[in-house]
C-alpha cells in the first residue's frame, strides 16, 4: 500500500456514512439498510489506484473466507487460485498477456457456473458458489475499459460480498452483513488522512 495516496474529503465523508450505518447495525439502532447504501463504492473506486487496491483486497478477503468454509474442494481451489493470480497480475502490472490470461480465467469462472434454468418467462443462472460470482465481478472490474463500467462492477462485487438475507429483516445490509461491512470499511479507512 502506498502511503502517499489518500482519499478526498468527499470520499472520506462517504466512508464515514458507511461507518455510521455499521455502527447503527452493531448497536441495534437500526436492523437493516437498503443495499443502495453501498453505491458510494462507485465513487470510492473512481480513481484507478483505489479501484485496483480495493479489488486486490476484496479478492484476498473472499478467498480467505472460501478457504475457511468451502472445504477446499479441488475444482474450487484451482479456480480461486487462478482468479487470485490473474487479479494480482492485473493490479501490480498490466500487459496484454496479463489481460488475455485474466480474460481466460474469467471465462473459466463463468463456465464453471454456466447452468441456466427457465423459470416462468425468465432464464436464471444456477449459482454453485456465490464467492466465484464476486471473483467474476472483480475481474470484470479490472478488465473494464470505461471507468463507469469498472466502478459498477466494483459495486456489484461489494454488494455480492456484503448483502445478506435474513428472514427477519429481508435482503440488504442487516445484522448478518456486519462482519463483511467491517472488512470493506477497514480497507477504506487505511486511506483517510
């Protein structure tokens, strides 16, 4: 992490709003928030430096969580390893070979969960592992050519990581989201000065 980089005042304000939501959940002042609270991630990831650092951080957190709970299935372990390698390459140096390798890895992730089912008039994708979806979004973020597209994928990855369903509160940011939201905020707090 470069200590020269710091968030703008506006982005520090955005991080503080996320912290306020976290504290309200922790102190049970509020039981849930709309997932749109996380849209500030799009603004926080506008600058390429922060976007790359955040993607690398989020990937490492997701992989650590996967190691602890996915029973280290061989097919999943290889996919996570390949994704982490591609993300590291894209965030530390970028050349055409790294991008091509990352695109191949993204295709592998998509193909692993490429089963679809027709439900009424909709086609839905069958998800075997939600953490792989996060890794897909992180790779899409890093491979995107347009900033607005990249930041949307950063938001999608964060949303998939933090959003939880609880029958008492519904889907969104709720008490089950606290540990994940803490990790997201922990990253951004590093850059407050």
